[in-house]
C-alpha cells in the first residue's frame, strides 16, 4: 500500500504493560527499539514473558543520561516513547516527562503506570492485581463468599497496552496537524475501573453494590463434563434447545418451560444438567450446543488451545515446526494486510548496538492552522453497525475523540442494549420506555440512523453512506453482513479506501467462524477461565456483569482503526477474533507449556516471582485489601508491620511457606478496618491497596477528576486515558432510535456525515 507510514518507537519499560504496548507497535510493523540497562530489562528473567512481549523489537543498551541527551539520543528521531516509570523514578533517571516534552516537542510519550501520574498512589508501583483491586474490577471476579480474584494473565496490563497504542495513534494523528507531540497518560487502575462500567450503572440506579457472582451459581454456570468443564449459557427463549441438548426427560417436567417457575426451581434442574453433562465430553457438548444455536463454551486449557482446529486454521496457533523458544508460539489476534503473523524472536541484549543509527525524524504532515484545535479524529466518518458492547464500545471510543459516528439500526431489530431491563430503572406510565442506561454508555456522541437493509431503498442509502465514509465497524455473527449487503467484498467495491473492522467471535474464517458467543463463552474458549480461579477448582469467568472479553476487544478495535487511519492503511479488512484477542494475552503461559510441559492452572492470586501476592479480608463485611510484594525489601517492610512474619528469611522461605504467610496476613488484616490496614502497610512502603467497589468509585472524586466516570447528568462511562494536549468534550446524548429514518436525500446525507464528502486518499 503506497503512502503507508512506519513510526519509530523507543521503549523504556520494566513492566508487562509497557512491554506489551511495545509488542503491539512491533506487531503492526512499526520500528521498536527496546532501550535496556547493561543488566537487561527485568522481564528477561521471565523467559517466556520476554519471548512473547519482546518479539519483533530491536535491543540496545543505553544509560538514562544518553536517552536524555539531545543529538545522540534515539529520542531525537523517535515518534513515540513508551515508559512505565513513576514521576519520581523518571526524574531520578533523567527522563522527567515535562522536560522531555520541552526537549523533544514532536515526541509522543505513552506513560503506563499502575495508578497514573497524579494522586496519592502516583509513586506506587503495581501489577494487574493491584490495578484490578484499586480499580474495583477484582470485586467482581470470584465466588460471592470467597476472596476477590485478579483475572489470570496480567489482564489490566494487556488492556492498558491496547489503550496506550490507541492514545498514541490519536496523538500522532493530531501531530500531523500541529507538529507537536503529546503525553498519553494511561493508568492500569483507571482502565480496570473503565471496564467495570456496568457495576457503576447498577450502583447509580440504586441496585446496591454489585459483587462477584461466581461460576458455580446463578443463571449461567460452569459445570463439570466427562473430561473438563463446560459453560452452560443460554437465553430464556432457548430453553427448548437446552432440553434437546441434554435429552433428560426431567428437564421437560411440567412448569419448567415457564421462565418464572424455572427460576424458582433452579436447584432442581441444575442438578439434572450437572448429572447429564458429567457423562459427555466437553468439546462434544460444546459443538452440539452450538449446532442448536446455544452459545455454550468449553474451558480450553493450554493443551486444547494449541490443538484447536479453529485457531490452527486461522494461523493463530503456529505450527510446531515454526516455533522457537525465544519467540511467541501464537500469532496475532487479527489479520492486517501487509503485516506478517509469522513468529519472530525477541532480541538478545544489546543485539543492535553496533548497527544502531539515528536518522532524522521526517517532517510532520501539516494541515491548515484551523485544524490544530480540532480533536484527533475530527473529519473521520465511521459507520457503526456494532451492537451491545464489542462493536458499539469501539465506535464510542472513536466518537469520543472527534470522529463522526453514525449508528445504523433497524426499527425491527435495534441494538439489544436499548431495551436492556435494569434493576432500579424508573418506570414510565405511558409512551415508549426510555433507552437503557447500558445503551447510553456505549453510544454517547453518535448520530442515529434507522435503515431496513432488507429493502432495496435501505441498502441504497447504506451504500451511499459507505461511499462517503472512512471506516465501518461491525460485530455481527459471520454471514449476516453478506445477507445485509454490507460485507467487505461489497463495501470494498463501493469504496476501495474504506477501513472495514470485523469484530466477530472467532474471526471470519475457520470451522467455528459461524459459532455464537457471549462474553462468558469467550472467557472459556480463550483459555482465560482456565487460568482464573481458586487453586484446584473449577474455571472462573468474568461473568455477565463484566464480560471482560467484550471490554478488551473494544480497545483492540479502536486501536487498530486508529493505527490504520494514522499509518495510512486504507482499503483494508481488519479481521479481529474476539477469542484470539484474549488468548493472545496468555502467550507467555502457552509458550511455557510448549517448552516445559507446565500446564497453566488457576492459582488464586499467586503469581511467579511475587509473594505474598493475594487479597486479604478486613474487619468490614466483605471488606478486602490486596498486597503484591515483589522484592525482599517489600517483605522485610511487611514483617515490620505484621510481627508474626519473619523479617530476615530468604526468598525461598517465603515461596515455600505461602500458606503460612497468607494465614498470618489474614489474621492481621481481619482485625482492622480496610483503609486503616492499607495506610499502615503503605506507611512502610508495602505495595497494598484497598479492593474497591462501585460504591467506593462513586465516592472517590478521582474518577470524576480524571474523567473515567462522567455525569451527564446521569452516570456515564468516561474515558480510559488522558491526552494532556486534548480534552474531549462532554459526550452528547446517545441517539434516539429512528432519529433519521428511511431513504435520505443528498442534502440530509451530507449533513449526517458532517457536511462534506470524503475525498479519495492518494493511492
């Protein structure tokens, strides 16, 4: 593709979030230079994590003072700097972010820290456990009467990495107008809070404080099969298919076809399902359920993922003959034309020292001065066929930063979130019910259009919009777009420059491409549930109140669109598999299984190389705090406060006595109020945070000040990042259904897309 741009990225990181962000740039074909100290980045001690996240990068040894220099620094020619240093650590290393912005005014800097650059926790380091605890996501993961859990595989870190990529592309696009860079601030805990937005909606409606629902109870459950675990996931109207699937006459007992009776008698029929599932193989049960239209999932582990026909057919799981120990064993969760999915190794320390050159940075593309004040995506026209969360939340992110997003629905089948019944929602005596608050958060700032794509007039209008648009977003089940006349082949003929984003369950090709799913299905199929949970127990999903896969996929989609339009990848089909997007975050665990045979499994909140690392009860009912000690210094400080712990035992002792340590900590924390205990621990620099809830977020002004949560005047999902040079306006209300309807004349179409027809891009 002519005119495609490659950006130069300098990475100075120690964390999974920073390394994952750099890996994303490299995976998209950008030039990433990993600048390391003489001893190497600490992630090199985690062999398979470094293999997964260092792939495709170059490595050079640079002292901080060299990076801070003008002429000899790689930053002099870089477009992007990725750093995970806290403000004080950055200043101590000579990399003060304000000074860097003055010294390199065209540089875009991505800051990825656990708690952001301001506030009482700004100087605290933390991993995904602490971020998910402080952000409140951990409150929602686990069984209701058990300790809160972090999702397996450093999920907050990987999600923040996608947000960092998205923010950088926004800043680079704006730099084209102004010649000046920006600071993109991403807090892992803010990202975790942003992903738990449904809890905020429920709390705001007066439905109490949402808590974890687990996977062993409720309307959907994970049950044991003959050789594994299966998620029993269905909607009320699908009960006859459930009865057919399990084939037990007790499920046809009088009254069970009535949803209200079924809810009252759940203990009765769940026992039947558990008994029936125990005699079936997990994959067979999953396959038969999907044949019947049921969105079941089986709990895939490392072995089944690497042998999975769908993942192999798409090239996501790399063939054994092409695997290397110093490279990922899986490819990318998307197909981007011109970007190879082949396995590439991580660099040796200083491998590129001798060959490193620092060419001058190309001059930024300037547009008229009046455009400098515009938001980064101003002028971009997006057709949004997305529904629920994955598609709709992707286009909401694009609308937030200036894109003209036109949400296209039909009166007959509107976005299901419009009618989502919420506990605590106000009743309306007459007239149509107001849109669900769930719909508002994913669709703010969009324009609305109602079209019947089964009619020729509706298709004609859609096709005319496609000719005028830059981007199309859809997350339909595979095959639906072809029936609607908006499939990629049709769209590409109408507009060869349009970027087409598909966010399907498992990608648009492969033997399982037409299977259906909810977020809980993808928790299981991706392998995430198999590494989340309590030791030795059933897999744990994020649950319907979170649907983590939907949330992270919206970051993936927005980041890929922003990269495409900023890098000049026009006329492409971005085929994203929601399942693979989550599996990709587990690449290091899959690599470890391939090369050592160690099977990843639920281990509570414990993580390799860190101890103690868990959540602990406090004096309040269901009160918890999280501790993540990653050094001997942390452990000595902990022993100063909790005197039942030894102060000078070696690391091996702590690792071999984790149960003893956790018991001593739990006894100490359980006697103290949560915030008092956290304050005592933090006073001696123990990495500890409260496990917050939606109620805590509502009381804490931090989330409103940082605009992660908004009032418009009702609660509304905010923004997952801070662009220091660009403040998005307060979002406009979500569009009403049928705001524009039917066949539109040229003047109305012009108004709908912002009054201009998009000129063709140079080819």
